[in-house]
């Protein structure tokens, strides 16, 4: 599986950004997809996941601010990030799992105070 993420950038506190990720795969279908993030010197942490059936899961720190969605026909997953805070400034990684984890290249989100 190959994952191509896009949409990072610079935004002011309280602003919004949308991350998108497209998956290409030799598997018949893409299973669970999601986003993780990692700050420098820290472990990668879950942000949000979504199953192929649409069941979502969010980290407590982003509940009510972030929304994950997917398009199964296009094998894409998106993360709408609203009310961004400076502590959301990290690198975000697209992720999926199919007989093993697959990661996209990180995309940097910077929230200025």
C-alpha cells in the first residue's frame, strides 16, 4: 500500500486545515485508515481512525475539533481540523493497516499563536 498525504501548512490559532490522503494498493480493498501525529522527540500518537464501514475513533485531545472521513470508492481519507491550537503543531502521518501497518510521508501542520 502506498499513501500520499497532502494539505499541511501554516495557520493561525483558531483556524482550520484539511488533510487528505490517497491510498493505492494491490489489495482488493483498503481497511481501516487514519491519522497519527508525532512531535519531535516524542512517540507517534493516534489522532483519529475510521473503519471501512465508517466507525470513527478520536484521541481525546482532538474530539469536537477534528473530523475524519473517507471515500471508499476513491480510497481516500481526510481529516478536517478546526479550532486549531499551537499544541497541534506537529507532523501528521496517514496510516492504514492491511496485514501490517503502512505509513505515508508526514505532512507538517504549524499553528501560530
